């Protein structure tokens, strides 16, 4: 199994530009597992989910990670 470890920068960038579907397609095509650290989860999901301006992006990233 292939594993892709992502940092917060790429997740935030893809989310803000509406391109998270690229990672979903990558998972379908190559059966890759996407992993993030606890710190990346905090920076991309836990902290911004309570800020209205960033909540939608955090929910999108959370959905992508939960699909794993």
C-alpha cells in the first residue's frame, strides 16, 4: 500500500482553491492512503473549524480525511 503524508500547507491550499477532489481521485486511482500528523489536523481542522471564515475549508478537509 502506498502512503501519502501531507502537511498543512498543501491541504489548506487545495481546500481554498477547491481542488481537494484531486486527492480523492488519487486515492481511487492508486489506492493510496493519506496520512496527516496530529499537529496538521489541529492546524487544518480543529482550530479553523471554530472560525466562520475558515469553517467550510476545515469541514472539507475533515471529510477528505474521514474518507480514508
